C-alpha cells in the first residue's frame, strides 16, 4: 500500500508515566486498520517519558475516518491525562526503510 499521509509526534508523559503511555500506544486500535500502513513507537534514550510516534496512512481521509471512531476517541481520552505537555507534530510521510523488529 502507498502512504500519502503521515506525521511524527512527540509526546511527553507525566514524570514516571512513560511506560503507561507506551503500553496504550502499542495496543492502539489503529494497528489492525488496513489503511494504517506505518505505526512505530519509540522513546528517548535519555528520558523514558518522551515518546515518539510515527504514523503513515494511505490517505488523509482514511486517517480522519479512523480518528472519528469511538475506539480512537477512547484512546485519546486515555492518553490525555498521562501527558505533561501538548504533543508536538511534524508533517512526515514515511517512504521506506527497515522494520525495527
């Protein structure tokens, strides 16, 4: 599948809550969605409460449809109280590479 929409987000968890944030993200309801082609979670080597998310979708519309679902809204509601700051987003469309796992 071709990726035409994506982003890279940096989320900072409340002190000591990075593991909880990573756990929620690794169980994201977007993982089985066919239009979600790339979903990569990483964290800062120096600060385990800084979590990075890279997503690639077949289209901006597909991404929007998913985030309008109850499952996506529920995930957002679970994540929000874990965050120390507003997430920072950068426009990014993944184009290839090597899987990390």
